[in-house]
């Protein structure tokens, strides 16, 4: 099958075309709105999906090996049986992402923490899907996952200087930024004379059940990819 271009994908999404089994190897799809797209069993190997909106997209069975998914919105996406081996998912939004049976060996950025943009929280609240209790939120879905929130920023790009510390794509709480004496502005931070562009929001730390002591002991022996799959499978549906 012939490789598709960025323009082919843009046009197809607007026409609600299916990209099932499509060859998208190495394609540059940065910052596109591909929400609700159908990409079952598509080949995204080495594709650049930085800042791309793939919310509610069907990526089941897709190959995303070595793909760049930095700051990608994967909320509500279906990654069942997808291959994320060595993919870079730092800063990706994965609220409600289905990831059961996905392969995530060697993936970068695996974490139980979830970055919530203010826009996402507003959307959840408007749809009656959010319960706020102090600094704790509950997502009103079937599993009702709970998160303790801390103000944070997601570092999206560097405007000037040298990103020697490789901070682009990472999430930092305001406390962490203050601890390193960063200057904080509404849409940027200055760290060691380097100016970074940021997106403000909150980082959510999962609230563990009190009776999960046994689970904690078992989790120590699990690999990062197993923890990721387990967390999203059990708590964020």
C-alpha cells in the first residue's frame, strides 16, 4: 500500500474517511486535529504525532513503534492491542484511554500521573463528569477514578536557549519550578536563562484505595508498562 501524505490525512479526516490499515510510516502529523479518526491496524512507525489531537480515535491494533506522541491528546482513544514499543508518550493526555493488551515495552514517559489542562477540566465539568472536593477530583465515569491535584505546567517548546536538561515534553509542578528558582509567567517559564513555552493546568496523582496494601506490594515487582496498562484499564474508563 502506498504511503499517504499529511495532506491526504487532513483531507480524509474532514471527509470522515477511514484509515484502517493505512501506511502512515514516518509521516509528520504534528498538531493536527485527528479526533475520532479511524486508524485501526494502521502503521504509524516512526510517525511524528507531537501535539496531535487523537481524542476518541480508534487506534486499536495500530503499530506506533518508535512514534513520537509527545503532548498528544489520547483522551478516550482506543489503543487496544496497539504496539507502542519504544514510542515517546511524554506529556500525553490519556484520560479514558483504553490500553488493554497494548505493547508498551521501552516506551518513554510512562507514568500513573495525568496532566489535566484547564480546558479539559472545564469540559468535564460542563458535561457533569467532574466532582471537586478541595484539591481532589473524581471523574464521574464507571470506575470513578480520583486524583489529588497540584498546579503544574506542561513544557511544550523552547523559545530561546538550549534545552540541555531535556525539559520539553515534561510536566513540572509549580513547587518543582520554584525549587529550581524558575521564573513563572502565564504561558512561559524561564529556567537557567532558557525560555520555555508552557501550557498551564494541573497534574493529577491517583488516589489509592486504603485497602490496596497487598496491591502495592505486588506492584513493586511489575514493570512500568504493566503498571501503565493496569492503571488505565482499571481506573480510567
